[in-house]
């Protein structure tokens, strides 16, 4: 990067040259053939307030053979004042011209970190991000599965595999620092830790690391029914290590931590009953808020909700439920409906908080931010 002294020197040089040029001098600014491209993550600028990338063109002064330049579009005759203004502009752009390989890399948006990349939903998040051309840090406790086979994806392009454990805070900064977003898809298991260790303490550990690193967005995969302890879904699932109790505590603590600042944002995704079916796409999905309805949804579409929420301002600082709209049922009836794989009938109750759409923007547009 060019120092302040270097920029001052360049400005002085340009001003000196400009002062020696007469108004009638036939010089123009013309583009060189070389063009430097800075890679960037495919993310809308509205999602994080970051630039989506840049293309830098180096410019040089060249004599015009005939007084006109049909490529530059700049008059051949320039006044001394115009040259001074050009000189000031070029001096301001000096840091851009001085970008080396290391600096150019530092100037671009970073990868998305997926925690729990070895799990079913985490794997779907990695695959979907890679399919969008987004760089991914696929993070798991181990780079081999329980059978000792290497963790692998359908593509290696844009994917970096790293190890970390959400229950070990010291392992997190290295895989989170510089990330443009983090998706928490870790889950309790015999190998990974208890519900308390992963769904409560793990969520808090990751939220703290993301806030310290100023990661723009944290997306956490939770569970439908988690906010309604009186429901049969909650009571049944809570038999397994009190997982629902620890999940809601993790959610509450995360919301409290993020409410204390206004730089970073979160999205909590509560999926319905998970399946391994192929994705059906955005048009099949219904979102809700308030934990009053649920249904079934493929892990692949949960991954899409998680990833696409990163790019939506409407999904900032909000908690949402997701399921297929043709499987939606009030929470009191969804357990049996999911087991029997029933579909929604015309009498399904509407709570007025549902959101659907044929595009991700439309789907997220009906969301309300958490209080």
C-alpha cells in the first residue's frame, strides 16, 4: 500500500507536470490494455453494506495524433485547472494503483464459514454456497467421518476444509475471523457433545466470537416448536437430553448479546420436520414467526433459507420458522401430520404471520425484526 509520503510525492509530481502544460497542449488520458480484476463474493451490497467488488483500470497519458480521441472521450485541450483536478483525483486513487497481490486479497469480501459442515444440514449449506460460486470454509470437529472416511463434497472448487469445535472457544477465532457470514449448523451428538454443550454453550461461544470479529451476519439453525414448551413436539423432543430447553436458552442468550450492539446481525432459522428429499425451491416454502405452525421441509431447502437469509436486510435480527406450505399445520397437530406425511387441507388455520413468495426477496419481505 502506498504511504502518505508516497501519495504526497505523486500529487506533487502531477501538479508539477500539470503546471508546465499549456492549455493548447494536445494530451489526453487514455486507457491501457491491461485491466486488473479483484475477485469478490457474490453478495448484494445491501446485505452487509460492503462493496460487491471492483474492476480497476490503469490510466496513462498518451499524445493524441489528431487532437481527438474516440476512446477516452476527453477533450484534447485541457486547462491548467482541469489538469490540477485530474492530478488530485489520481493522487486520491494512488492506493488503488499500488495494490499488490496481498493487498488486493485483503480488499475483497471473504468466505462464508459453515460450522457443523460434517452434518447433514451443514453439508447442504456448503454444497449450496459452492454452487453459487461463493467461497466456503467448511468447518467440522474432524475431517473424517465416524467410519474414518475423509469428509468430502461433490465439488472442491471454492471450499476450504478446516477443523474447530463449537464447544471449545479457543478453536473458533481462526475459522471465523474475516468471514462475511457464519452459519451455525452444529448439533448435539455422542461425538459432538451434549445439547447443553452444543445448542446452548456452543451457540454462545460462536456468537461471542462473531461479535468480537465483527462478522456481519450469524445464522443459527434451531428447531420449530422450541418456543412452545406446552406443545407435544417440544415435550417429545425434549426427552432427548433436554435439547429443546437448551436450544431456546441458546436463542435467548444470542438475541440478548446482539441487542447490546448495532454493528453485527443474526438470523435464527427454526425448521420443521427434516427430510432428505431433494429441494423443492423457494416457491414451496412458507415462513412464519411466533412458533405457531410447522410442517416438513428438506434439509436442502433449509440450507437455502439459511444461505439466502445472509443476503436479505429483511432477515436481519429476526427469528423465523420454515416448512413447506403444503405440509403446514398448527403446532398442536403437526406431530401426527409429519409422521403420517399428511398434506395441508383448505381448512388449515392462518395466523396472519405467514410469508410466501416466488423469489427469496418476496419470501423474506414479510418478516418482522425481533423486538
